[in-house]
């Protein structure tokens, strides 16, 4: 019996030895995997970056060059010169194996006429197939100025509104989430588990369910109650209040994240603080809060990103142009401008995302950390 | 009441702690009552009324009767299902593949990770406009780079009933970095000892991936599956921006929440919109519970009893 097992174990070993030496070596296989992975990653990276580059390149073109065919990766356009009082286009012309930049007097499949723009007496004749429009790189940076100063969509105002909204929301959510999470992570009370399940359950609730009653609540009931009590004429429709106030009541997802982090802090810290005479609030403010910088930074970034891009909420509550955030202003831009000026739309989009992208590259480390916190503990 | 008496702590210290707990969570609790529970109940009631912001009339289950006979309701369900049930598995698979690649020892690793995550930062309107331009049938980049060299006329993407939803899949795949980073973190938590042991036992790379990697990160896969599904079923911004709030062409991109939004805020049929919202809520809850149940034997948790 024992011999049989030993014999059967020998078979695969012998096979392994019979494999070709090169592929069999672990080092070689690792090297191949690494090269393959690098190539695939680079291709994927290109797929991600090409649209961004295309966006940037489009933003520097003109209304005409945007729709020139074939699409050009670089903002280029044809040139014209004045020769003997006539406006002529410049062409790259192949003449005797040499490419010259010439002005076209007449284009003809058989015999086109070109002149040297510097010396109009020099005339060349060649079939049109030998000539291509001469294009010069020409970046229209003024597109950004035109977009920024376009009166119907004041992007400066939009950016101010979005910045205020995002900062208020970050402040409200970070503060509230930190407080609420401390309760859920540290303190014992009857009903706590039920309330925590309720908190998790609300994450499944679609925004669509609460959207309509919240709208009615904020634009009708709350102003009616306030005006009845205070004898005022408050209106909350077309104001930022309905969007900002709820941020000070926490967000289920962020509370969950911070709570998971707090669960990881040893309880000995709390006990030590308690022995030194700290109350619950002091323990939170002096011990837990200073220790939770990484998770709160991550939460702040997630919240900032969300509110910078938020579209649905502002779309419902806001209507006057001077109150709109970047997201809605950007979406309205092409209609306000008339037609689809893709070069300006791309310039506007880049203006709208630039602050986020700058923050992203500056705080890159924390971004990934935030996702890690959010993903794994879930 | 006797339940409360039993549950309420006896010692003074424990009572103080319970009080502190309710004080700490009071912002969330008040917010929950005012901005979640009340709207939920109100929405349930609205769904039984005809309501146009000014006048409200109780009509019982009439909205739901209208709903089961509403062609656009079925259309929007079908469009959303097509977008979600293909888009989410596609996204999750690609995210996992990219994460596995970025978990190898390749040069400029942190640079690549940054690049892959970048599109998740600039979500929303700007991305919608960008893809509307990239997928422009005539002047757009994608058709020029891929279909032009093949000599085929490229799809009309957002302007075609057949291709509009695939266009949104592509748009979603571009932002796959968000899910990818979660997997990357999951992969880094798998103990290397498992791989070393498997290698000594002669397991191939495929075997190691399917027998170690997948089971070890199965909780993360479940998490991303559930959250992405809930999120994707509620897709709105991209479609609203790209289709100018119409869900065109011929309602081929009329996703569910867009149809709901149009009912509520364009046609002021708030009651009907609330009925639609509740149907969506039920769908999300049922799907989530189904997935959690189905995954019970498929997901591996390291800590016993978790």
C-alpha cells in the first residue's frame, strides 16, 4: 500500500522535470507575466487618457476645425495668404520629390496652379492629388476666456456657488458623521442595534422615494410653518437652504465608514480618558477626534467629490441662473449658447472639473485611502 | 411599555451612557425622522393620490392600475434592466481584471493607479458631455479610431435606438477605476502565504486565481455587486444630460428614474411619480435580499459567524 502511494506520487514529479527548462523556470515565467501586465496596463491607461486629451484638444479648436474631417488630435487649421490682393489658401505641394508650401491660385485634378507666396512670379503646375492643405498648429486659448465671460452662463458665479455648497456640505457631514459614529461605535444603549440596522437599511432607499415629499416639505410646508409662526415671508424654493440643511443631519454611508474606523480604535483609550475624568463628549473631542484624521480626511474628500458633481438636487430646487452650481450651468451651456459648440463645451467642462482634478493630484494618497476604508470594511 | 422598562438600564452610569448615546446620534436620528421617514410615509401616501403640487385627491390604487397598463413604464424598466444587468457584471469583471494587473510588480505602479482612478473623480455632467462628443457618429473620436480603419460605418451611438444603451455601458466602463481600487485593496489583504503554499503544491496561475483569489475576495465582490447594482438602477444624471432630458431616441434611453423625474417635475404628476418610486424601492430591496441570500454559500468570510 505505502509503495503504491509513493509510486503514484512520483509520476507528476517526473512530468514536471520533463517540461522545457526555459518555461519551467519560475523567474522566466514571472518576467513574462510582468511584461504582459505592463503592456496591458499601458494600453488601458491610453484608453483612459485619450478621451481626456481629446477633450483638451477640442477645447483649443474653432467652430470650424472641430467638425473638420478626419478628426485631428492636434488643434490645427489651414492658412491663407494675400497674393496680389487675392486671398489664397496655402497647400503642401510635392514637386520633384520635394514638399513646398505654396498658395493655390486654381485647383484642378489635372493641372492646378500654385505660386510661391514669397515670390508670386514663381508659378508651379501640378495635379491636385499632389497637394494637401497646409495646416498650422493653432491653440485657441481665447476659447476659455469666451466661455468664462459668456454672459448667459456666468461660470465665475457657478464656481462660487459650487465651492460654497461643497464646503458647507463637507463641514456639515464630517462634523455630524464623526459625532454619530462615536455614539454607534462606543456607547451602549437600548435600541442601538435596531437603530444601526435602520441606518444600514436607508442605504437601500432610492433617492427617488424621498425626492418628491422632500421637495414639497421644503418648498411648501416648512415656509408655511415658519411664516405662520414668525409672521415673515420666507420662501425656500430657488434657494440653497433645502440642499444645505440636510447635510448637517449626516449621511448613512459616511456614518457607516467612520463607525467602522472607530471600532478599530482600542477601547483602552476611552477607559483611560474616563479615569482621568473626561465625560463622553470630552472623550470624543480630545481622544477620538484627533486619532481619526485619516478617516475624516477620506470622508471629507468623498463628500466634496459628491457635492461638487451633484446635479439632481440643484436641478430640482434651483431655477435662477445666478444661483446655479457648475453642474447645472455646464449642462445648460450649449442650449444657452445655441447649437452645440463642442469646442466651448469642452472648455467649459474642463473649467468645471479642473479644481477637482487639481485636488485629486494634490491629495491622491487620501483618495485611495478613502476608497479602501469604504470598500474593505463593507 | 413593560418592554421599555426592562430594556432601560438600571444603574445610573448605564443610564447616563444611554442618554449620551441618544444625544450623540440625535443629528442623524432627527434627520432620519424628518428627511427619510417622513418623506417615505408621505411618498407612500402620495402614491395613492392624484397630486399636482396644488390639489391632492385620494384615488386608492388607481396609480398602480395605470402603471401596469403604462407602456412607458415597461419601456423604462426594460431600458434600465438592459443598462444594469449587462453594465454591472461587465464593469465588475473589468474592474477585477484591472485590479489583478495593477497588483503585479510593474513599473510606475502608483502612476498607473492614479490614472485609472482619475475618471471616477470627474463624474457627472462633464463626463456625459465628453462622451457625447467622443461618441459623435460623424466627428467623434471613437468611430474614427475604430470603425474608420475597418472600413465600416460606425454605430450612431446616442443617436441610435440600438446603440444608445451600449454607449452608456462604454461610458460606465471608462469609470471602472472606482470599483478597481476597492478590489486592489481586497487583493492586498489576501495573505501571500496561501499563494506560496499553493505554488509548492503545484497549482497553476489559473488555479491560484480561481481557488484562492476569488474566494478570498468574495465578500468584496458581493459588496461591489450590491452597491453598484443599487447605484446603477438609479442612473439619472448622464442620461438626462446626454438626451437633454428626453430619454431619446424614441425613449430608447428612458431609464427608470428619468421617467419618474419627468412625471414628477415636468408633468407634475407627483402621485404617479411616487407610485413609480415605490415600485423601484421594492425592486431594489428584493434584488438586494435575493443577492445576499444567493451568495450565502458562495461568499467566504474568514471570521466564524460573520
